[in-house]
C-alpha cells in the first residue's frame, strides 16, 4: 500500500500544472512538480514528480522520485523511487532504483532497476 502521507502537498510544490491546463514544450524545474493536467514534450525536475489521477503526460521524464496515478506515454528516468498507483497507466520504459506497483496499475514497457540503474 502506498504511503498517502508521502505525496507532495500543494504548498510543498514549486510547480503545479492544474487540471484544465495543457503545457507543450520543455518543462524544467528544480523543485517538486505536481501535474493534474496535460503535458507534452519533455519534463525534468531535480526533485519529486507527481502525476495525479486524470493527468496525461506525453513526454520523456527525468526526476529524482515519482508518484504516478495518471497516464504517461513516454520513458521515465527516476534516480530513486517510483510508485505506480492503481490508476496509473504507463506506456514507456522505466529506469529507477526502486519501484512499487499497486495492484491495478498498467505498465507496458521495459524496466531497469536497482543500484546499477541510473537516471543520469
């Protein structure tokens, strides 16, 4: 079961893409990012990346840690831990150190994980 307290609180996010917002292009951040809307292009953050239920990411993504409850079409390079909630839909490859998948999540792609997997 996922630690609900581990999710980013809105007040701890540097960037929030709202449910009615569509972003196209390159999204680069150093802090926590929460996406509730639609992002296409590429995403990079040096911290946590959260994709809420109902959000759509059509981008390759690089982050330190990630919590995914929405849909991602693209590859993910996660330096630490990625958590896939039961509503997550991933179509792409994942590179991470640790992965947690809740029953009901969909993941179509390849995965490289462990200490030798690097998001660099």
